[in-house]
C-alpha cells in the first residue's frame, strides 16, 4: 500500500480532533511504551499472590502521594480523577480476577495482562465512547501496576524534558499524564483518545492543548525533538513547520491568551443580548468529575446529564442505593444549579452486560433508549425511584430519550407517577418540584406536538440524532458528513416549526449536541427562536461573548427573512450579517 505522506524532512500538515482546546509550539517527545512481560508461567502461586498484594499496596500509595502533592492542592478536577483511580484500584471484582489468574498458574504481571486482555475483549463489544475511555482507565492502572511488579521505571528522566514538550502517544492515561511536569508540558498529541476521557478532563484542567485521532500519524517519520505546532482551534497539527508558520502561530497564541482572559472576565455574567433577552447556556456532562467545569466555564447548569455510564460499566444492575448516591453526588457537585437527567439511553450497540438483546443490523434505529426502558419497565422504575430519592427537597428535572410516539411518553410518565405514589405511601420525602421533558430526536414526534406538549414541562432537541434521522445519514460515516447539517433548508424549517409550536403552548425548548457549539449554527438557532443551549464547557465563553454582542430582535427578523428564500447561501449570509452588525465571531475552540 502506497503511503499517503512521504517520510521526508519537509513540513507536513495533519488533521485531528480537538479534545482540549488551545495553541502550542514545542518539540516532540515520545511517551513511554507499555511494560513488556517476559515471564508468564509461575511455579509458586503463593509467592506470586504476595508480589501482587505488595504491588497493589504500592500502587495505592502512589496514587495517595499524587493526591497529597502540593501540585494538586485546591485542584478538585485532578483530585476527582485520582480519587476515581484510587477507588478502581480498590475494586474487589478487579482484585478477585487478578488473584484468580495467579492461582491458575500465571505470574503476577502476566495475571494483570491476562485480566486486562479479558476486559478489552468484553468492552470492545460496545461501540460507546464512554466505555472505551473507561477501558483505557483500566489499561492505565494495569500498566502502572505492571511497572511496580517488574520494577520498570520510566526510562527517560522527566526532569530533563525540554521546557516546551509536546508529548506524542498512541493513547495515555490520566495518571500517566500527571507524571509529567506541568511547567514543561505544552501540548499532547494522541493517535486515539476521545473528548470524554479522564485524560481529556485533566488536560483541560491543566490548560494543555490536546489533539487526538490524528490521521496518518503512523505514516510519518516523526523524530524525537522535532518542532511541532498544535492548532486546537482548527484541528490541525504542523510537523516541522516553516519559520513563517511558526511566526504566525506565535502571534495567534498571544491573541488566544487575550481571548481566554476575556472569557474568564465574563464567566460570572449572564448571557444577555444587547436588547435585554436572556439566553441560557448550559453544559453537557456524564461524569461527576466533569461538573467542576460548571464554575470554570460560567455555565448556567447541566442541560444534559447522561446517566447510562454507571449501568454500562457495572457487572450487575446497580442497586437503588448505588444509583441514588450517584445522582445525589451529581446534584451536590452542581451546587444548586439546574441538572437535567436523561434516563437510560442504552440498547442498540450499548447493551448492558447483564441483559440479553437481539442482534441488529442497524442498532441506531433499533431497540434502544425508551424502547428498552418500556419493554423492561423494572429497569426504568428503579432509575426513577433513585432519582426521586436523590432529589429529596430539591428540584428534579428528568427527560426521556428517543420518544417517537405520544404513547411512549405517557407510558414513561405513568411509571414515574407510580414511583411518586410509592414514595407517598411510605411517607418518603419528595422533590420540591419535578419537571418532565421529552427529547426531540425522532422527526415523527413533531407531528404529535399538539397532544404531547400539554404533557411536558420542556422539550430538548437532541441535534446529533435528529440530524442523522432527518437526513437518513449515519453521523459516524465520514463519507457522507457533508450531506447533513443544521444549516440545510429542511433542518432549519423543521426546527423553526418545533420552536413555533413550543411557543404556542408556552413550553420551553432547549437544544443540545455537538452542532450547537459552532457560531454560525448558534446564530441561526438564536434567530429561529432557541433561548437555551447545552454545550461543551469550552464553548460557553465564546458563545456567551457572541450573545452579549448581538441584538436578538434584529437577528430574528433577519432569520425570518432568510426563511422566505431557498436558504442555500444561509451560512455566508449569516457571516455577512454578523460582520455588518458588529457581532463578535471569534473561533469557537471545539467547532
């Protein structure tokens, strides 16, 4: 197979996905590879069990030392990650599997490798980004344990790194990242990775630009200490950049720092337009440790909290008490800000380990979300019971995913009503207020709004799924990525119809999903009548600045006039409108 990029010393520009935004110029340093296991069979299982127990103790002490480090004082984000790792190192199920592998004749380090391989096989059956990242957490912990067992230290001195290190790795765990001195680490490039990983959370907390899924990186003859530029705004990487490119990015880095300072200065201000209209800017989350970004980003609340991760990583159905404690920790971390919980979006390619499901050719259109919940009502009732318990004397906002028919919503509401009645029967405390929402992801639902809207307190548009269903286009298929967009005429008119109908019934309508984090999309959505967004934390500051620089009434008139046209030039027209009306359109970092 012919290589796409020649292995030369010429400058090269690569594409990647922005996980943690920012700009960086530095020199490439390769991350250490995994520990190589040389001895697999054991002659003395008792001795190997002792070695394993000693290494586990050292591993936990290692994590405790990092938790006590002055580098992390007051940094709840790193500590949350490390606390999660400490809990993982104490997990009885993991330790039990390690002991069992040793008793079957493996050395301690081979047992760690064997258990990890088994977990890989199990987790890789799920096409789920959160699960794949929790799998890498286990890999990170296992690698650290293997280093203790083999006595393998990092071969290169971390203190001798260049002061402008750009770390290059296939993947990287958060504790591995935290091993590197913050003062010298300026950027991180991964061949794999994801936006939802613990590594990404730590990188964002450290303000380290992180690029992942870098295409064709393996085909490059990249050398240690070569100059590299990370563009965490446009999703580009420059290997061996020219002097002109380096000068351009030096200027951009100074400008970017100025923008970050501006975003920080308005994080405690509300998203209010020039004509006094309030725009709610919430963030998406799925982990408790992500909620520290509520305060840092200046978000108004959590517009979408995905609840399925707790279920997917568990060997058995989480008990009600476990679920309740989890949801309560989310509410506590939110510190009184609104949290909208989405009930389980499982099924399809996200099958619970303890639940059987049919094999499907098209899982995105199959047995998932509310369809699973209504067919397995005990599952949903248990979750609703936990949510009610967790929200005692607080407000509870819950929404149901993938509603296609009015009857599905009513069945879900009936299950909720039964749980409320059950609580009353046992004289349990109830939430002060319960708000019920339906997600608009399946287009058929909009033609049932006349009977559905009186039954809900809000509608939340799940833009990612809605766009793929509206255009019959798999959003994971890169070959058709240009064939669907929120700026397509059909999408804009569909969303306008949804907003108008919600306004008619005085039901708030929100929008969440990756597409709401691009400024041209946000302008269009504001002009259509959306007043509440749920975004990635990095998008909050830039969009808040845009919101505070525009006159909403004028923008609505502009969009209404555009809706009378063929809309084929809508993006260019939006940019021109913004320029003519002095609307601030700096790059949104994750766009």
